[in-house]
């Protein structure tokens, strides 16, 4: 009986090992008021521009926080309106302005601190296009979860990372900020 159970367990582990090694599955549901929505199972979502009107739907999807990486000066960024909508919906709201043309390691520090707080998970992270959001998630994967750059980069690409300079910033940051 013990040998049969061991053989079954070994077979089951072997069958699911590729799924575990590959990471979680990214889906891209349509959410009104959210651009480029990419959901990583129940862990996180990365997206682009998000309107305050979308916040109740995000709350309904189970997100505990919104981490907004947009600069308040960006066209269409309604930081105050989104913060008010988050407060009204009972979602933690964290604004961490991230300038794509001048990536700052302090922004990555603040993001890692915010996204690793249990009360902020699962988190909805967004910027204008999903590039910054996915780059910050890539940093979290490498620094906190100890993923290699290839695996973290592949997942970040599924979440919206297309900017080579942001990918380089993520890898450089992770290389110098290992925990």
C-alpha cells in the first residue's frame, strides 16, 4: 500500500511539475474602464490606464489594493479621483509615481514594500500601458521570489512589458538589491 501511494504521489508530482515550474497562468479579461488588463491568477493584475469608475469592479474581483504607478502630470491620469474611488470602495490605494524616462531605484523599493504587505494582496497594479506595472512585478519576482531574469521576464512580457529599457532597469535593480 505504501509503495502504491508513493508511486502515485511521484507520478502526480511529475505530472504537475511543468505547471508549477512555468508559474501561474496569465489571462486577459475585459474590464470596463481598464486598458490592457492582465490577471495573474489570484496573485496580481497588471494593467494600463484605469478610470475611477473601474474601481468598484476591481473591488468586486477581490483586489485588496490598487498600486498606481502613473505620474499625476500624465495626460488622463486622475490620481485624486482614483484615490477617492478606492477609499469609497474600501480598497487600499498606493500611489508610487514612476517616471519611465528616469527610472529610480527608490520607486522599486517602494513598490516591493507595498506589494509584499499582506493587507495589499491581491494587488491591482497599473500605469498607462502596463509596461511599468509589469516591470515592477518582474522586480518583485526576482528580488522577493528569487526567480531568474528569464523566467521573470517571460511572465512580465505576458503581463504587458514590452519596453526594453524598463526590462533592463528591472534586471539591473534586481541584481543589486537581492534580499
